[in-house]
């Protein structure tokens, strides 16, 4: 799994705590999705042509 990118150090701390709460079922999936939306960055969209130019992994 790829490492998540956080909006800030505070966002990383809050999200990491929320992940721990989610694992012990102290918060539900909907609340975890809310934490994801608030604290994780959105990766830029890549056009198909750009993907095609990426080197192939052997």
C-alpha cells in the first residue's frame, strides 16, 4: 500500500489517531471517510498519455 500524503503535520497526527480508533471500532467507516477527506491530500490527475510515457517496470 502506498504511503498517504497528509495536508500538514497536525493532519497526520489526527488521521493516525483516527486510524487507531477505527481499528478498535471506536469510530465507524463513515467517520473514517470523513477523516480521510479532511486530512489526506488528493493526488493530481494523470492523463492516459502521461501514464503511457512512464517507464515500464520489469
